[in-house]
C-alpha cells in the first residue's frame, strides 16, 4: 500500500488508474468500485469522484452524452475538495480536463457524439487518440 500525506491507497487503485488511462473505463469502474465500497473517508469520496469520471467516459463510449455529462459534473464536484494533489494524483489537472470534455459535450451535435463514442471505444483497443479532450489521471510530477 502507498501512504502519502496520511492516506493509505491500495495497489488496486493504481491498477484502476492504469485501466482509466488505457481507455478501459468499464474495467476501471469494476476495479475502483470494489475498493470504494470498502473504504472510509476521506478516500471513499475521492475514489467515487474518479469512478464517476470513468463511468462518464464509458457512457460517452455508448453515445449516452446525457449520462456522461451528469457523471462528469458529479465526479468533478466530489474531487474539488482534494485539489490540487491527493495521494500523488494531480486532481486539479483531472478536473480541468473533465471540464474541457464537459464543455465539448455540451456543444456537440448528435453526429459528433457518435464520432466521439467511436474514438473513446478505440482507446481501449489501443487505437489512435481522440480529437477532443479526454481526461487522464496523472501523477503530481507529470
């Protein structure tokens, strides 16, 4: 386990971070949900915020832009109290990137949402990047 500034973060969290950054948002959901359910505060709310952003991206991959926007907002709001850095994670960067995606979704047409969904699905397959902002979980030194 990693212990930074008093928080004890299990190794499974870092597995979830890797899944998130590889575009495996459903797998990330499963990984983080398991530790979220067993956690106490302050970690519980932190995990839930990250989890909600992962699920938002999963919703986007299924062209559910409404669900994606709702969960992006909820996840960002939960994470704000952990800014700028929590347990080695650059929370401010994750929130900023999520805000950028939320703004992009807000202005996107139905056809654009379909294109974005295809690009998000390709991330998990090792495909190319997206032509819109996709949040990443970065360490505080990255």
